[in-house]
C-alpha cells in the first residue's frame, strides 16, 4: 500500500476559505434566495482597469498571428515586465534591484506556499499569529516545525523579536488579516535579528499598494542588509484586480545564500530558478502584458483610483466598528479591518450568528491562528452600497442582542 504524506493529518480538515465557502453554500441551500453579503475572502469586485484590458486585448491579438504569437515564455518571466518592476516598484523607493532578482509567477499564494521546496525539511519556522493560513498549512505539509509569534494589540500586531533561533520567519505587511502596518524601525529589528541569527525572512507585501502613509515601508529591501536575509513576494491580485487573471512576482536577491550540509554556501536565486524551470511554466503572456500595463501612466492612475475606492470603503467599515465599540484595527493602509467579536463570543460563533441572523459573511479570527480567537476580519473589497447595507445589518443584530 502506498503511504500518503501523513503531514497532511496535522492540517485543519479544510483550507480556511474553502471551509467558509462550504458553510455559506450550505446556508444558501437551506435558505434559497437569501440575500447574502460576502465580506469573507479578500476577493476584489472592481473590474480590471481600462489600461489593463486594452493591453490584454492586444496580447490576445498578438497570439492570433504567427509572427507575434507567444508560446512558452522565459523561465523568470518576460524581461520587459521584470524591468518595469525594477523601475516602477523599487527605483522610487531608492532600492537597488536587478531584473534577474525577480521571478514572475501566477500570484503570491503559489510562491509563498512553494518556496519551502528550496529549504531543508524540518526547518524551524516562525510565523506571526494571526496569519494568512497558507504559510502555516504549507509548512505543516513539509513537516517543518512551527513556532507562533503572537501578535496582539499590545505589540501593534507586529510580534516581539524572538529570543530563540529560528531558521525562517514569515512577515506580511500590510498585514493579512489584521490590517496592521509595520514601522521602518520595527522592520529593521526583524532584519537585524535575521542577519544575526542567520535566518531567512519571507516578506509578503501583497498589500503594499494600499499604503498611503509616507513613513511606512513598502518593501523589506528599504532596510539595509535585507538583500542578504530576505525574500519578498508581491502580487497584482489586490494591486490591480488580478485575483482571476493571476500574476505576481517573487524577489530573491542574487547575493542571498544559505548553506548546504557541509556549510558551503548555496545560492537561493539559482536554486529557485532550478525549481521553477522544472515545476512551473510561467504566468501567461497575456497576464504579463496586463501586468505591464499597470506601470503605464494610465494604468497607475486607474489602479490607484480603484485602491482609493477600497480604502474609502475600509474607512466606512472601521467607523462603524468603532461606533459598535469593537476596537477595529487596520483599514487605513490596508484593505482588511480586524475587530473584536461582541461580548467576547468565539470567532466561529460570531461568524455563524452573522450568517444566520444578518446574512453577512466575515472571516472568523481563529481561522487565522490561535491569537485570532475573539476577533473577526472584514474586507473592504465588496461593493460600497452592499458594504453600507452590511454595516446596518451588523449594527442592528448587535444592538438587538
Ligand atoms: C484572503 O482573503 O486572505 C486572501 O484573499 C487570500 C489570498 O489572497 O489568497
């Protein structure tokens, strides 16, 4: 009999957002016609902006003629997109970046999950809690050792620097799920820790486009020394509405080294190229053309307007949560609002109550880790009027309770 990967038995039975989708589907089946407002998974609702649409139409036309057709692309992604990223995302921050530090992918989720392929199994991984469940689940699948770094209101949801030695640390700022941001000085403490401990930081900055406060870092590479200890993940999903199109990128600086068993240096950029060229055939030409358009003058202005729309929705949610005394966090430089459940009820009980009594879907905090218990997450990606309607329903439900 062939054995399954028994590490899967350590995972929750279902991936968080699939679990929620199934519960909502079961409710819908029992209550046909129920008017459900979905503010659970962080999926965007605004259409792709005109500059992206135009570029993607053109890319489809390219594929219609043999002299402009594109088949397999380069293993790191098209150079024109990687150069646009260097110029558009890193040069304005004063960050040194080379196009060959960058690997285009089909969205940050795949790479944050797959990156462990190039590290030894059994790695000791520090993961901030509460957290995007992909980091925990994928490390459990590999049999890695997980150490939670508790994030709470007391430490601004940025975690205390550990006293113990960790091999890898996952950081996500602006944070999913809490919407917290990290200051430059706190991020420097993490980079200093990693340099001293010989640890590797996995920095997920998928939500950096929501930063409006000029003091908040957009990239881990704004901190000196980070090129020697950090990998960064970015995505066009939330920046430009690519949750369905699929395109993002991973940065592995060419000087980033780990060690082999005999202590000899191993280059991670080369290892990842080896891994990707074997297991991945790239994001489509059409997606990459769409992503390139995000860096055009029109693309920039249009995507920024979309994010401004979501940020205004986030402000409205936050204001309503404040009115209810639920001590909301986030929503100012991030699309997520993190709030306390009323009267200390559990996250899942509140989820069920909201679904059953108000037909509103949020994400229960404990689904993001033990420190999320007693909280829930609301996304600002729903339509504005539907969000306002959801706020009314939540307020009525809580006031009636
Ligand atoms: C979320 O809701 O946390 C995100 O949509 C998940 C993701 O980006 O994969």
